[in-house]
């Protein structure tokens, strides 16, 4: 049997632990939908890489909560057939009881969050939940690194033609090369890194020029064979 290696090139995030890192049931339950690095999770370290930031939905969080909750012997007043926001809240309150968190604080934290299972669960919200439901893990925050593309015609100010950032430098460079090939107006692309720590942009890192791609240096796209 082979085990898939954790894809560090697409691990945009790192969870930060105050006391060496202890991946407890709450970390697996609340943050497991972020795809934690399984090898790093077995070690005591203040850093735990994760990926899948954009793919974590409240439905995926519910799956992890219910699985870990049953392992701990927790129960809820609703059944599995009542899948939805009601079941999600029930499991969160079950974990609150298990960890000694105050229900009023959990209600306050959840009052502005969506309850639709298809909605995206942000890293900020999940980390806040994990901190509240503390079973000894010592989670202190998180850090996310993303990569952007800025282009220019050689004269105008650099601007970003994309509405999103990229999970790896390689992905950003690939997108930049494709953009330069398809739009002859632009001659150069600069790859930069954006760092977000606890939902705050770290401006010192946001202007990094990691690499520069020039149209004149690109090879032609391969010719497609005739049918």
C-alpha cells in the first residue's frame, strides 16, 4: 500500500501553536477539512502545514466534527438524517460541552456565520472556533502565503489581470506565461508573494519580486498536430 505525499507546493497555510503543537481531537474535528499535513501532524512542532483552504465547506467541517465526536463518545439531540445547519450547530455545542467552552461565546462566534453546508468555511472562522473549543492544543493563529501576477507593457504601472491569487509560485508563473502568450499588449509579468497572518496582510512581504517573466524569453507554444 502506498501513501500519497502531502503536496507542500500547494500548502498555502500554516497553523501556529504556542506550546510546540499538539494535534488534538478538536484540531482534527474543526480544522481537518483544511487537509492537514499527516506527517507533520504526528510530530510536536509549532508549525502545521495545511492545504485546501478554498475547498473547505461547512459540510466538510460537519463530516469531520461528527466523525471525531463519535470517536470521543459524544452525542447530539439530532440524528444523522437531520443533515444541515442544525446538525452542524449540534455537534459544535457538543464539543463546547466536552471542552468546557461557554455556549454563549459559541453563539456569539457563530451569529454572523452562514449555516448552509455548501458555503465556504473560512480559515479565520475555523481557527476562531478551534481556539474557543480548546482541548489543550494551544493553537495561537495561522499564516497563509499566496502568489500573485502583475503585468506591464514595459511602460505602464504593473497591474494584476487576475481576480485571484495562486497557491504556489509555480502556478502563478504558469498563469503569467499563458497570459503573456495570449495577450500581445503585455511584455513582462512579475510574480509576488502575499502573506496573510490572522486575517491581516503583512505588507513587508506583499511587494516581493520573486521572479520576472518576459515575453521575449518565452518559447512558442507547441504546434498542435493536424487532424
